[in-house]
């Protein structure tokens, strides 16, 4: 398989859809075809897609390479792919829609009020600060459970320990992991520090279920996806035999080790994209699959550059909220984690983005707050680290900064006929 990945990446197949016949604008878009395949080849990435939106219109879509190496299936513009932590934005937007509708408050206490039905393991001492954690804290990654203590639902060691302590099967699922984590001490007082937390967004998915009385996926569809006509987005699955129709296959970097599957009925060595984590336990923090077009549409509709906006302007401002007191992974404070997205000033506007990655995929979106939006999905772990994703962002940033003659057509109706 290693030789196959290298061979495919060395001769990327380009499948392109153009907003209009050749012109100055579409010629600039075609320049992507000279740069993105080179980045993919250097990183041994088999396939991917990019979508570009300006002022609410889908200007261009590009897809490259293969969605499935074994069958030779080409990666299509609307191929579905794991989006990893971009799922946090999906969860946050759902929370904000509930806030906008008066069904939830950002300062509502999570464990002492909303999820009072969940109890820690018998005999465990509960950190009294647990009752102070609010919905806002979890959205900001300031809830107190940080990666320093290993409280991460995608950590296979934590999942196995949770299953053993609570005497459940393996993999344990999100309720077992949450109950186990409730018996662990917090790393810091809620609201006082930033520590990126998959766990926090797993808990927020349970908050959505509590408030709506629906399973998480159904609630997200009703609150966000159906209103925005995003009908193909779905929760992904871990095992290769369970991939959705139209979903890409996933590939690790060449020479990567195999891993022992967490699933008892598949307890064997497998490629890490199908073995290193339980995707089904990560619904609120990392389980969604989407196309690049879906991600671009989600961003454009949420911010209102392609109307109607999902919720009101005051609620939209909350999405980009600076945490108070201000805490950020960036010590200079040039950017911060808002309520489910990274945000930073862009002149009079606010720019926002998020990345997502597992073993076997990488995705991202970005809005400059001025009508320029892009999104991308790829189906492999780049073997040159951040060089690949930095290169993709660089190409798309240059395009947005230098494009002068934007096309006047719109590709969205091709994919969303109701438009």
C-alpha cells in the first residue's frame, strides 16, 4: 500500500468545476491546479477538495486525486470526509441557535443543573469546582478539564480505564467517559485558563440532547443542518466497512505503524485511521463528515454572507466572543478561541477559522469576515507535518488577497437545488 500511495500522490488526478468559462477570474482559480497537487505529492496525500466562496456565491470547487486507492475512485467536489474538530463549530452553532431561541443560557451550569442525571463512579471524590462549569466555559475550552490530566475521549488509554472502572464493555461510549471524568480532579478553576478540550464538547453534545429531548445528531439536523440545506452531512463511523455512501477512504502516512483496534470484534492490528480512536464516542467534538462545499456553505450561511443567516446578529457576535478574563493559547492575544471557533480582528471585521484532523484526514475552513470564505478536506495524514496545511492555507490566502476579477456566477445551486 505504501508504494500505491506514493504513486498516486506523484501523479494527482485533477477534477475541476469552474464558475464560468476561461477569464481572468477563472484563470486565477486554475492556478490552484498547479499548486495544490504539488503540495499533495510532497505530503503523500491521495485526495482532497477545496471550495471557495465570495460574497455568498460558490465561486469555484476543485477536487484532486483519489477517494479510494484500491478501486481508483476519484475524489469528487462533493466527496464526504471526516472533518475532525470542525465538529466543535457544528456543536457550538447548535448551542447558539438554542440560546438564540431562548432555550438555553450560556451561563447555565452543566453538571449541577443541566446534566444532574449523570453521576461519577461510586466512591470517587468529586471536585467541588465541577458544579461551577458553565456552557460558556466549555465552549471557550476553559472548563477546567485539560489535556494535562489526560481527560480526552479520544485518548484510548482513558477510554479503556473508564470502561474498567465502571465495568462496561469496550469501547465504552461517551456516557461512561463523562461519568469517569466527573470523578477526576480539575486542572484549574473554570474560566481562569485555556486548555483545548475534546471532553468539553462531548459534554456539550449531551447538553444539546437534554435541552432538545432528541439524540444529538437529530437535534443538530433540526437546529442547523436542515435550515441551511446541509442534507448530506452525517456522523461518521470508525470502521472501514461502516463508511457512508460517498465518503472517502482514509490513509495514514507512508511507513506509519499499525495499531490495535479498540473494538472487541475487530481486535487486530489495523491502520491507525480505523483503530486509534472511537469516532462514535466523539460526536460533539469530532464525529461529523462533510464535503468541502458543505463546510463553505455552513460558514457563509452562519455569518450571513449567504442569507438568510441562521440566527440574529447579536447571537452571531457571541460566536467570536473573547473570553473574560482573557485567556488564549496565543500569549500575545492576537487571536483567541471564541465559542467553537478561533477568531481574530481583520480590520473592521472579525475573521474566524477551525482545523480538524485525525490519523487519516485533515480539514479546515476560514472566513475573513468580508465575504471571502474557503474550506478544504483531504483524506490522509500528511507526512511532512504542518508544512502541508500551512501550504494549503498559504495558497488560498494568496488567492483571496490578490483576486481582482471575481466571477459573477454561483455554483451553489448545482449542489443545493433548492437555491
